[in-house]
């Protein structure tokens, strides 16, 4: 194949952003909306940032279909802070919360829950190295404070195709597949997502929760760890990550313009194309996870001959393809097909894989 001249970033995060988003963000750094101020300089308690928050929150509601019975807040601290804040706020010392252990980050959330109450594992595939999704529990105890699960597992390449039903408040970590497909967000009492996958730049996390969840907060918490305080102060309890939220707004606009239906169609096409190429030659490439549970966001695979893996990574690097190495804990390869990655980008990767196959028989 002809060497790819444009860099393609298949990294798991911080992930690729659309060129128009990067251009708008770059312009705003110099001069935000012709104000003469950089977006890095605008007051966080002023009309300019108020407008950014108002539009961002409205777009989140529109894209997720949640109503005024939900609150939308933007928080620093990443997913790990949410792992701690959720049980801090909703798991009383004498109460119990359930967790679905489907991967590294789901397990980390479980470990954080145990600091604040009884955090129990309702289902897990840890013993099989997370090569499939756990069975969804059929008899969820009615007295659970909540049930936490992770919709997509970036390291191991598994994904829930739908949000399963639960008879207790359902909390979902959607960090790596929010806005990637149509789904019933209202089935969750709370869902959250770090921005640096499908939604913007690193440094901010979106949290959307039912207002009634705020009534369940029983601990006396420092304001910075209290969801109710962040809601009351409209995400400006402290100086917020203004630039990261602004980039999220640009991505929300981009997502609305493209449309979730088209995004889902493209994501289906991208993942089907790449999996088909991997499956076409099982003597050379191998899928790590259960076929029925394959992620459409993070395609994890490897060479059957491990000695050839570095050669493929070198070939990708020389052809301006970045971020294809697997997570350090599992090795192999990982192509993250987040919303910004185009069908043409995946076609380029597939062509390179075919060339590598021909030259290494």
C-alpha cells in the first residue's frame, strides 16, 4: 500500500478529535468568540462560561434523552474520583452495593466501594481474565443501594450491547462508549463518562444523575465530594476545568450535527470491517475475547506468533498509524474505534494488516 500521509490515532485515550473541533479549540485559545480573551482566561463565574455550561448541559440532555428530572454536572478527577464519590454519597456504612466485575476499571470501582460499605460482586469473569462479559444477575437483592457496571471495557475489548434491566438504582460507567450508539440512558439512575474518549479533552468528567438520588446522600461530606453541592453550584463549586468543558461542548455540537444514528452506523461498519479482517486469517491474527461480547469501541487482538508483534507495531509507526499497541497489562494490539475515527481510517489499517500478512507468510 502507499504510505499513509495523514496521522491516524487509534489510541485508547486521550483519543483522536475531529479536525474542526481542534481548529475551533485552537482559535478559542487565542481569541474566544472575538472577545479578545483566550478561553484560558475567561472568568469561570461570568456570562461567557455560564453560556458554555448552559449549552453543554442542554446538548447532553438532548443527546441522552433525559429530562428535567436529571441533573447534569461536570467534575474534575476522572473516573477514579467517581469510583470513590459514588459509594461516598450513596453507600451508607451499614448498607450494601452490588458490582458487576467485567474488567480492570470495573474491578477498581468495586475496590473503591469497599472503603465505604459492603461492596459485593454479583457477577465476575476475573477468573477467565475477562475474556467475556459476566452473566447479568437474575436475582438482584432488592435492598442494594445501587448496582454499578461498566458498559465498555477498554483493556479487554468487551461491551454490553444494551443496558440490562435492574430492580435497584443502576449506575453505569460509560467512559469509553457514551454517544457511540442509541441506548436508553433513562434506565440508569446515574451514568458518568470521562471526556477523553468520545467527548473531548482530558480533565473533566460528565455525571448525569436523577434528582431523587440526591435524597439518598446520608454522609456528611466535604463539599467537593458531595454531588448535591456540585449540583447546587452548577458545576462551579470550585474553579472548574473551563477549557476541557469547552472542548466537550465542541464535541457535543459535532456529535449532534453528525447524529447518533449515523455515528452508530459508522461504528458498526468500522468494527465489522476490522473484525472481519482479523477473522479472515485466524492463522495469523487472533481475537482475545468471546465473539458474542466484542466491543465496537476497542478491538483487541494479537499475532499468533508473538515475535511478529513488534514488527507490526513498527510498520504502523512508519505509516503514521499511532496508538495501536495493546494495554501494557495484556500486550498485543488494540485499535480504539471511537466516534472520531472514520471508516476510511479503518480501511487504511486493514490494508496495512493485509500487507503485513503477505510479507510475513
